[in-house]
C-alpha cells in the first residue's frame, strides 16, 4: 500500500472536467452547472474534488456561448484552463478539445463531469490506485436500482473490463447487467491523443463516445478495470428534481459528518449546511437552523431554533437565538448572547456582549460585556451611505433606543430607554433624549364619553 501511495504521489495528474450544456430541462437562463448545491455551483463542487485529489492540471471543456461557465471555473480554480468544444459530437470529442494539455502529458488523466457534484476525493484516489497497480484505464461504475438509460460495464470471467455499451447499442443480454457506467474514467497511457484518434462514431447517435476508449486500449494491449461506488455519489443533475435530490444527499452526508465530529443536532433533518460550514466541538444546534456560506462556529456554541446564519464567525461559548438572523460580517466574540428576533450585520461584538431581544445591529462594533436593550436599532443608512455605530465596553443601551450613525457610545456609558441618540456619548455618562411626560387628569374618561356620543350620532344617520 505504501509503495502504491508513492507511485500515485509521484505521478502527475490532469483532470479534465466536461461542462454540460445549457440544461434545457432546468428551465433556466443560468447554465446548468452553475446551479447551486449547498450554496456552491455544481461546477465548484467538482473543481473542489479535483483540487483535493491533487491535480497538477485542470482543464474545463465548455460548449459555445458558455462563457459564464468558463468565468465560473476560473473563479473556483484560477489555474484552470478553459477549452471550447465547437460542436457537440460526444464525450470523446469533448476530451479532444483539451488535447493541448494532454499531448505532451505523461501521467494520470481523470475525466469528470461538471453536473456530477457529489463525487468524493477518496473515490478518485481509488481510481488512481487501480492505475498504479497496472491498469491502463479505470472506469467508475455503480449498481443501479434501475439501470434503464445507463451504459453497461461488460467484464470477462476475471473481472477485467472489456467494453462499455451504451443502452441504445446494447443487446438484450447486455441490458440485464446491473453495473452501470458513471461516465467518470481514469487513464494512464503513453499517448492519449492516439487513443482518442482511434475512437469512431459508428453508433446509433453518430457520436464519438469516450467509453469506446476501453476497447481501443484493449487492442493496444492495455487492461481496463472497474471501481465501484454508491449510486448516490455519481448522481447526475439534469433537472430541478435531481437538483433537489443532490441537495438532500449532500445535506444528509454533511449532517452525519458534523455529528461524527462532535456536534449535537437535535433534529438533523431540519439543519441545512453550506458547503463550507465549519463547526467546533460540543456545538449544539436546535431544529430549523440554516447556514449560508462563510460560517465558522467555535467550540461550545449553542444555536437555538429557527436561526438563519451566513458570513459569520461565532466565538466559543456563544448563545444564539431563537429566531436570530446573523448576516455577513457579523463577528461574535466569546460568550456573546444574541437573542430572539435580533439581526446582526457587519458588527463586531466583544467578549460577553449581549443583545437578547428584538434589535437591529448593523455596521459597527459592540464592546466587551456591553448590553444592548430590547428594541434598539443602529440607524446605519441615510439613503445613500452606511455609517458606523460604536458601543464601548460595558456600556448599557436602554430598551427602545435608536443610535443614529455615525455615533460613538463611550465605555461604561448609559443610554436611557426610549432615547434617539444623534451625538457621541462620553465614557461613563448617562445620555437621555426624551420629551417631558405630560399627564392630564380625567382626560381618558372625557375622551371616551365624547367619542361614544359621536359614534351613536353616526349610527342614527
């Protein structure tokens, strides 16, 4: 095993990603592979796997007028090289489009599909292991619950792969085979261009199938092998239903990983993760919590029910929710409390700071152990620009206060409840901004009597 690892590590790897077409079944103006699973386009997931497998070169093949896919590919993998398949003449023709990176290349070549977002790096490692053991090609197969529509993997008595037969070209006996082709293939041949050149389009669709490379390699004296994986891992997404299915598979997988790593999910099926969510140990998550991209949760955090969190760093021991919304730029220190119906956006909250009820904190900072009372609003936007609110250490902001930014509340200062603060408050001071309270005795009784008479008069007319 160690020797195989050394061979694999020393062997260069090129991954060719075939970007699917527009995906008319998606009923969308967005290219199919740019639709998201767990907040990341499918293409991004595939390129993540390519990077995790240690690819030295990544080539992405796109169709004409699919510039958005090329731009997306470079955003996810800046070193990726983009090639255009001028005519849609099959998968082998698509790989030919990437010949500039393959002609002088000696090493492993793996062909992936941009609409297959659930592949795991360990599976590609197993493909490479088969190549290191002497196979010239390896095909990733799966046992289909319903093989209808899939190409079948044909093997001999020794288990060697002899051919891949598309269903339209398969015999009745071949269609009974349950092991199907995922489309993912790996090669270690001296001349990939020569293999591709020998593939013909003599088939029912008149296309150049990459799957025919298996028979070509056999005629060149090479051996092909099959590696299998669960059907769910190679699910191809062609419509919105399959997109939802892929999302469900990803979430189930991610929930299991979170719990195995030491997080408690009270109702796992109701917690939704982003592709990049990071959880510490002893995190407890109650039902109906959604994580958007860019969330880091440190150890010992408790997230109560019905919270929406994105672009946020939550320090250890914090307590969030229920019904809290944390938006991009929220940075919560150790032991922070964010309570029910509190929204935080682009605010840094110091150690032990609290905003327990019904508040909006946008664009600013809250010092260590400061308390933000119920109904407080950071009035950060003047219709044109966003402005900063700074609340100092151990400051206390009373309930139903509006802090009109830009404004600073000094360390240890108090803001009286119901105040609208438009000027800075110095450290240790009390700031009040209220109209004088006026009381009129017997006014309520007189008002009720007057209004009752008016109502009766209107009823008569």
